[in-house]
C-alpha cells in the first residue's frame, strides 16, 4: 500500500510539474520574510511566534518557521501562553478582516485550534486579549474589559474585577499584577477577588509590560520608561539610565540578566537590576521590538515588520531568524544589473537568483521602512519613512545617509535624470540633489502641499504624481511646477509611466489608468476603469498595471485600449510595486512578499530564462520553505544531461521521484506537492551526470 501511495504521489507531482497550464502562472518567491511579531512562546522543543498573520512554529531553534493556523479564526495574534500542556493564543481582530477576537487553544502544538471564549465576552462578541499570565493551573487573560481567569484550560472564563483595558500581567508567588492602559498597575493577593491600585512613584500610568526578577517587579511604560519595585508594588522608582526611548514593550529574564524591548531603541540589557541599561543591537536591523523570549541558550526578539532575530551571546550580536515567517510588506522594487532589490517595512533586501533567495542589505540604514528605491549609475538610493534618503555604492552592502536636511524625512518617491536626483515625499513636495545626494534643495514652487508618490522623466520634462493634486509638470529641472490635469478625473496619482510618446498615470481612487499623448496637456481614460492602480511597469509597448482590491495585475498591449488580467497564481492580493528584471516581471505585495512571472508567458517576443545556458550546475533552495503542501525546486543545468531529482525522508527512504529524464541546458522549475506526507524534515537530491547536490526542505502542516 505504501509503495502504491508513493507512486501515486510521484505521478501526481509529475503531472503537476509538466502540465503546460501549471507553468504559466505567477510564483511566490522565497521572501522577503519578516512581518510583525507580536508575541513569542516556548513549549518544549517548539518555538512559537504570534503574528498578524497567525501563529508560526519553529522546530529547529528558529532557523525556519511554518504556519500552524488550522482552525485559527482570527489571525491577529497578540499574545501566546503555555498552560497545562496547552498552547493558548490571544487575538485582537485581524487586519485581513477577521472580526472574532478572543482566545483559542491548541493541544497539539498548533496543528489545530479551537475557540475557548465561554464567559470571555463583552456584549455580543469576544474580547481582544493582550496578555496572559500562568500560575500553576490558573490562566489569566488581560483584555479590553478587565482581567479574566480560567481554571479548566479555557473551557470557561470568569471576570475577576477591573473593567479597564489591561495590556500586561505578571505573577509572583500568589500575587497577581495587572498593568492597565491608562490607570497604572493593580495588585491582587487572592486570585483577583480584590484589587489594590499601586502607583506610588510610577512615572507613567500607561503600564504596557511587567516582569518579575527574584523579589523585584519591573514595569515598562509607554511614556515613562522603566520603573522597579522592591516591595511588591507598594512603591516604585525609575530605573532608566541608558534608556533613551521611554516606550517599553516587553521584558525577558535569563538568570540575573534582564532584557527590555523598546519601540525605537531596540533591546537593552541590564546585569544590575535595571540600574544601568546597555543597548545590545549589533545585527538587529529594526529597533522597534515587540516581544522577547528565552529559548535554551538563545534570546529571541520579535520586531515590527522585520520578523525575528536570535542572539546566543546575551544580545551582543543578532542574526535574522525569519525564514518562513509572514512575508514582509513590499513597497518598492528596483533593478541594478542582475540584482533585484526590494524595499519593505523590514528594510532592504536583495536577490541575485530571481527570488530563490533574499538577503537583507541593511547595514547603515537607521530605520527599517524603505518606501522608495532607485538605481542610478553605480549608486543605489533608498527613500525611507523617517530618515530621508540613503545611498549605497556597493549593491546595498552598506548605506550612508544623504543630507536631506532641507526637507522632511518621509520619502515616498525617487527619480534620477543625469546628475540630478529627485526625492518626493509627504507634505514637502520635491527635493533635488545635483551631487548624488550630498546636498539637497527644495524644488517645490507651484506644487502646494501635495504628497508626491511618483515621477516620470521624458527629456527635459519631469512629471510628478501627487495626492490629492493630480499630475504636475516641470520643464526647468524642478525649479517650478504647474498642474497638468485636464481630463484627469482621479487626482490621486500613485504611479506614472512612459511608453514612447505616451504618458500613463494610475489613479488610486477608482480612476484606473489614464493616457496623455501631449505631455500631460490633456488626459483621456483608457480601457481600465473602476480600478485602484498603485503601480505601473512598461516593457516596450506593453503596459502592466498593479492594483488593489482583487484585480492584481493587468496587461495592455495596445496603449491602454484593452486590458487583460494576468493573475494566474498570484491570487487576490494588493500589488504595491512592479519591476521588470531580465526576462521576468516581479510584483511586490502589500501582504505576501514578492511574486515572479516570466514575461514570455504574458507577452510575445521575450526569451524565457529556461532557454539560457547557466555557467554551472546548481541546485537552489526550494521556495517557499517551510511549505504546506507544495513548494518549488529550481535547478540549473550547464549542459544537456540525464537528470534525477528525488525526495527522501530522514531515514533515507525515497518518497518521491520528481524527474528521471534527459533534459536540456537551462533553468528548470519543478513543483513538489507533498500531500499525503507527514510534517517534518525531508531532503531533495539532484543528480545531473556526475554532478550531485542535496538540500533540506521542511514540511509543516
């Protein structure tokens, strides 16, 4: 029976792989990963991360992660806890549309979840849950409407007083502490039957994190830094030497070492009970840290937008631990040579293998939010939200802040023309540099107070797409601007593009795509209407439009007269940016990372990368990884060869043969569907002539 099953799986995989229809579609690349980590929990050898896209589990100390969300009705996970061999998730109403927050329980390490909200209600709906605390068999939950207790693993909950919003809990012996959103800290010594407000000396009534270390209690606040109490909360003293940012999200304790997670100062470390704090952020590219946890000898930090980081030396150095976590939000794509760069809410990433692998390139970037990218000559420029423009002359290996002192620091668009560099942003219009960003000057006359989101340059004409002012034109290098909006019925312009003498503008308030054949003097609607267009990419006479709200990517081959959806495989995603790199079109998503599709599948006259002869034989890492239930394996053949591609379990038993045939030189993509196989580590081996290489993949259900 087992042999029959394996043959059936193999046959199904081969049919999927070699079906022409299955190849003509978008493929999700292997990153960039990141996302926002709200909470981290440890259960035995399992490490869990609560995110705004559900719960993710790692069984290899954070090296790789996989989603464990079956039955999880709300994927905005704010809190995690382990009690009585069960894993609990506190949720808060999901950004992707879920409206049923509360508590869910898993008794199988996240493989399945059930809602356990009986008694945890406010009027007609469960409550958002911000924090948990465990004391023996008691599980406490901090919610928008007070503290709740369950003594039977969530089967029923009982309110134990205090109807305020609470964000933090801590237990010390038989004493329970609760941190509220606006009225400080409360203490109960009888399981919540009675509470006492304990705020004497507390520097801020917004108590958002609590932790105990030996007999001391520590409170992290929103505006007042860290306070310590040595008398069970009766009195408090500020302990914030070395703390620059007062917003403290979380704590972690390892022996006598105390760690604090802050909003803008990263992780701080104290060995003397909080008297002195030392920043420990080497390698931690995002200073906005939401969660901390100790897992064996490692300290894990969960960030807002950049995923997870791991440290094995008390935070002195950090490495990214985000493979398989939610995809980062992608704001911008740029091409420099054979490299594709992505700007995300977790920093800048680079791929040189069409998305099979992504590498963070953030050294020198002081903020993680990269909203604009452009390559100009040997330089790469990044526009950030909060720190202006950065320049790299070594493909992102290191960045240097340019002097954008003459403008605010929120940059949403970049463009280059000869020696001139233009930066557009929120509330300041346009700034111009004539020396690679060393100095900047305002170039705003005539723009008013419009936000600039896009540029297009044709000869001496520079066009700026703005919100809410439509399109502006400058013919004197940005010295002055004038509106050119005749016929433009949507003046929220987030994208511009040029195809020959035609100028295209994407309207984001349902206007679709507009065309001007006279340098913006007049506009006309195209065949794409009633669409929210966020980005345009042009290849010759072919125009691609990326949209929000279900229409993804559309193509016009006749100057916008007609549009065809080219969405197979990309699903119902919001496309934020498009870029053409080599023979592929890449799409960055608001949620979902970066997708890739061969141009030859959508338009004629484009050579497929699979026909190009690589210089070497190479087996690439599968993507996505971890996966469930399917993944893509890519390999390169330097010359024609007999190819065998097989999958094995950890016992060395072959579970699938994906290829056993003679293949031509080039790049080959094979999709492996593991339906029917158990979760765990597998190995895939490529043999092409005398070349043999093996890599590991992880199936997580």
